[in-house]
């Protein structure tokens, strides 16, 4: 994935969210949500989170500078420093922050939970595994072992 710059920012914004791009109107004060997002991107393909863009109104709203600093502090933490990086882009009179997340070489978890991306959604990895096994079980019952009397 190429780095987001002022030259290609508008194309990313127009294309919308995907499994490698997410938009956030603002950087939250509590960074636990961001940690889960980092885990999801790192456990999938990697990607970028663009802060300061309102996807519903399609307007760049900008970010608060001290929240950018807190995001930079998070990315300098030993657990995160090899996985993510933060930079800003000036879009007119507004500043957007971009959090780039690399694909992890091994599973990346936060507070004991690992997350993954499915399209533009984030799910807990254990939920994905459970749903996979549940789907296989349902298919087994519906299509393979429909008549339990045949098993005897």
C-alpha cells in the first residue's frame, strides 16, 4: 500500500473505507479503540486510519493537535513502535492525521484479544474462529448428515 499524501488523499477519501482504509472523524481521548483497530489492521493486511474526515458528510473536519501527540506517544510505545507510524497532512486549512499500520509478522493482540478486519468491519479474532466452526457445523447438519438414522 502506498503512503497517503496530499496528492492522493482525495482519491482515498472518494474510494471510501475498505479492509485497508478506515476513516475517523476525530482521534478519541481514550486510545483503547485505536489499539483494537491497530490490532485488526496488523492481523490482516495492514492499512491506514485517516483521522479528521467525516465520511457521512464527506467533509474534512481536522484533528486536535494534542490528540495527534497522544497518538504519536502510543506509536512510540515499545509494543507499537514497529507496527505503526503517525503523520499529518494539511488539507486546505484543516489537518488530517494518518495512522499507518503494518501487517504483523505474528499475531498482534491488545489486552489479550486479537482483532481482524473483514471489509470495513473489525471483529475479534476468536469470534471469527467460532463463527467459522459454527458455519461448518451447520453445513454438516444441513447437507452431509441430514438423516441421523444413517449413522447407526
